[in-house]
C-alpha cells in the first residue's frame, strides 16, 4: 500500500534568526506562504516558555494566515493551555520542556505524569483540538496513550538521529516496533526530531507513520537553496518512501 506520509514543517528557526537581532525579518508568514505553496501539509511551531524563537503574537498571526493545518508544540502548563484554547490550532503536540536545553530533549514521560497529561488532553480535546503526545518509542509509554485519550503520538527520533552504527540500528528497530504497536491500538503515529536529508529516507519507509515533523535541517538547507526548494526536496524524500 502506498505510504501517504505527510510533511509538517517546523518554522521555529526562521524566528530564531529574527530574534537574534529583533528585526522584523525574516517574515515567518512569507515563509509559510512559500512552504505551503511548495506542498507541505502542516505548519508546526513551538511556543516555548522562554519565548526564544516563536512569540505569542506569531502564534495568532500564523493562525490567521495559514491555509493548511497548524500544529502547536507546547509544554503542558496552564499558561500554554490557555493560549491553545484561545488560538484553537488543529493539533497540539505536548512536549517536555527544560529552560536550559538547546532543543527538546527526549519525549514526555506519560507514565509518571499520567494524571496531568490526561487532564490537559481532556481540556484541549474539549476545545476541539487534536492532541498528540511527543513520546519515546517505548511500549510502556504507548500502552498508556488510550487511557489518556490522545488520538495521536509523535515518536521522538532524536536518539536515532544522533546515534551511529549498531546503536542507530537498534533505535530504528525500537521506532518500528513502537509504530506497529501504536497503530495496532488505533493511534495515529507521527515522528520527528533530528530528521534530515540523509536519515529521513529510512524513517519514511515505516508504513505506520502518518506525518513527519521536520525543522532545523530544512531551515539550514534553505540557506543554500531557499525554503521552497528545501521543502520540495524533503517532500520528494517522503514521496519516494516505499
Ligand atoms: N517534533 C517535536 C515534538 C519537536 O519538539 C521538534 C523541535 O522543536 C521537532 C519535531 C523538529 O525537530 P528538528 O528541528 O530537529 O527537525
């Protein structure tokens, strides 16, 4: 069966460049228009507690501007829940967050934070938002997803992306097993973090995956070829997946 894998483009690092100098450029809305025209399915943005890239005003402006789906990544805090309920993105992806981290490090621990994540998932679902949980490719975590009530998960591929040799192969096998298990429970399975123009081929070939969320490597590629071409090249990799 053909894989209808969708691409979510994470635009955080366009805002990172803007926030480095507090300039009005590069304009993330202009970038979204080009990314959508190039064929991406979803625009992903992460409103971090420290506002290091995406700002509150960006979230509202993006909501008004985009034509495809919006996937808001956020921590499960009261502040973020209030913003999400006001903006009503199609999807919210709940992620763990540490102020000192360079980027999201690892998945949410929904086993140990079960009650909080269940409560936030319920609140967001009541506001007609699809909740996705960013978790490790770990069977024990996935077992708790139906009880939490989230229709989607995003498997953390960062460990796979950073590993080499046998460790990379082992982590790939974990992602395959997690995808199969989650799909067997009727959960939509997405994946993301650390995916680039080299490693996405292998991940995209996992038949249960529905959407990949990719940011840093694409914005970096756009420096050389532009964001339209960078988007098309990644879409090409997804389309060529068996
Ligand atoms: N998915 C999630 C949940 C993330 O937190 C991030 C980073 O913000 C990404 C995907 C994109 O990761 P990368 O920028 O490494 O492609």
